[in-house]
């Protein structure tokens, strides 16, 4: 049983706020959609930290869009479909590749400065891309540049009100329509915000795993609150592990961008052997899931906890100019990217699935939209093509605003909503301990390699914590853990159900891809009674719904 709301509340006892559009989360998705919406609407932007805290800020590689005359939308489309391993929505991919360049031009008009060479936009290449189409900024600080430009514009926009350090506990719904959100302020008090439209831009769930390139705030909040509100959650078993995160004593799992391999870096095991030729014809530029598993194989074969990435054949001047962020991060740990092989290992990076949307970002709940990593637009399929995520955010952000422009104003509703249950105090074990235990379960049982026994073992362990969701929760860290636990249950259940290997999902006991049975999506929703319902959806067929499960 899942609760509809995480906390008890009485709307008649709470203060109210009103706006045209709520944007939940920052990053490129939140910032871009807020700016576009503010052209005609009043916008309330809610972040649980600040505008500078998001996955986008740490994005190094860049943004994929067809800019070069040597490239074409069809090439980009084919690369995306191949990487997506048969699960992409072709219509969504077509939208991405054709509308991406205009989205990039929007970013430039908003003040984003991309790197140039000889007066033209500089383009690089990443794994599984057939052409150079990755725009970057300050070498390897693309996300930071985008956040800088968009946040500066957001702060000056008179139609955007910012609520930093606020937490969205749940969405308020009536008759299948989202009418706003229940928000907790920094002082612990709560407020109801009503809006004509609500946009989830809350990022992914990287903190599900012990080792991740994601910041601490990536706790799957948007996915969990959307599930409780009645939205459909799709493809959450498809998790991308980035092959090359820094793996060094005392250092965080800092991302070593795929662009390093795009510029010619090679992977070596601890014996110094280049090994990718044994795994894929594209060598270091193979799809990320292939490279991540190859690295695991080499680590096990050599009894090591890491492999090396080596770009020492390039000059010091080139390395410092092209990868200043990575170079500067590694140096205090005694690692010089231009002269040293850098120890790396895979880490959780991106969730291909999320809140299911249509081609205008709308969910199964009317007036509720999702954009960015929290969403499942169908672009990424089984395996995200590198640098498509930033493009997806701006392309579908633009489309969301087009749809919102056509919405009629919100009528009266949910005025009397009161939620009162017999909630118990949460268990005394600290949230830090509970979170770490969950992360270790997910890493061990639902990580890069999976099998039925491990997934079932992990699911059983997670189910023993479900009672936490009915506790008397009051603090942000408690809400975050509740949302992580919800996402962990969905991810593990879906991974157990998908009896094949595809993209970011690899089953040791089902190592082959099974197109006859599994060119399908696993979708979850909650029944009005709080039961988790699973359906299998495929192109051209009606969804098949299984019996509700706990």
C-alpha cells in the first residue's frame, strides 16, 4: 500500500498562494521552462536548495544538436535509435533532432556562450555519435555555463518568483487534474500553492545507488510525487551507469566526461593493456552500457577496483584548454590529466525512465507536466545517447509552454481537502543509516549486473521498509528517503520483470536481447486504493494490466 499523501494536512488551516505556473526544480529544464513561461504567465519557481544546485550544473560534455552542414537530423535520429536499443519513441526522437537546433539558438539568445573555433561553434564527438554535433562551453563546463546564463536571466525576470530552500511534499489533485502543490517552507510551516499548470523539473534518482555522479539532491522526488498523484511511471529499470567516474581514495565519484574519450582518450586495465577492442568495434566510443560492463569485466579479471583513462598522448596545452574543469578537479588529489592515467570506475549517472509524458510533456494527470530527467518522453529508450538530455530539456520545455498557453484558467476546487490518518512516528534508525542501507542494496542487487535471485532479495529487503511511508514525517530528509524508497521499489520490480538484457538493463541470467517479448515498456501507476498496478505497453497494442500488487 502506498499513501496518497506523505503527510496529514487540512487545506482550510493552511495559507494559500496563487500563480499561473509552478515550476518544481531548477537545472536546464526548470530554468528554461520558467523563462519561456514567464513571457506570458506568472511563474513560481520552487527549488529545494537553490538555482545553482542541479545535475545540469555538473554536466561537462555538452548539448547535442545538428549544427554542421556535414551532419543531418536523420543521422542524429539514427544514432539515437541505435543507442536506444529498440525502446525509443520514434516520434519523440524526430521531435528532438528536428527542433534541437532552434532550442540551442534559444539558449544563445538567453545568454549562453558556447565555445567557438575560427568564428564558428565548436563541435565535438561522443560515444555512439556518428558526427561531431556536441556543443560545449569553457571546454568541459557546459552545464555550469547554461546554469549561469539562465539563472542570471531568471533572477531578473519580474514574472518569476523564486522560492529557494522550499520542498514540494506532494501535488494536489481533483478528478484527475493537478491543481497545485503542498509546499514546506524552510521554517517547517506549510503552504498550499494553486496554479493553472505544474511542471516537474526535479531531476533524476541517482542517489538510489551508493556510487553516483549525481549531487545529493537527486532523490527521485518528482517520480515519487507524480506516482502518488496518479501519473504513470515508465522504464525505471533502465538506469545508465557512466563508465568513467573518478575512483580515487578521498575523492568523490567525479564525472570524467565521455568527451575525453571523444577526443581520443583510451581505456587501460591495471596492467596497462588497452582492452575495448575485445568488447566492441567502436572501442572507447561504444555505447555507455557496453563500456561500463567491459570495465567491470576488466576489473574482475585483474582483481582491481578501477581501470585507467589515458589521454597523455595529447599536449598539456590541449588538455588544459579542452578539459579545464576535470584537470582542475583532479590536480589537488595529485592526478595530472595531461601526464597521468586517471583511475576510473562506473557510477550511476542517469535514469532513462521516469514520468510518462506525451509529445508536449503532459502526463496522465491533466495540467501536470514533466521535463528533463524526471520525464519519460520516449527519446532515450533503453540507453541515452550522450548529450541528448540537455537537448531534450529545451525541446520539450518549449513544447510544454505551447500546451500551457492553450489551457483554460483553473476553476474552483479542492477547497475542503483534509488528510488525516493514524500515522506512527518513524523508526528511530537515522535517515542517514537508512539511506546508506538502501543505496547499498541497490548497488549490490540492482546495479550494472542483475539476476532474478539478487533482484528478489533486494525487493524483499526494500519491502520491509515500506511501513516508513506511513510514518508521521516532518522533515525534508524524511520525505527524500520516502521518495527514494518508492523509486527503489519501482526500479527493482521492473528490473525483475524484464527478463532480457537491453540498453542500461543487463540480466546475467537473461544476457540476450529478446525482441519478440520485450520491445515493450513496463509502466506503473497507483490505483485510488493505493495499490501499485503494473502494465506492459507496446507500440500498436492496448496496454495489458496485471493484477494490482502491494
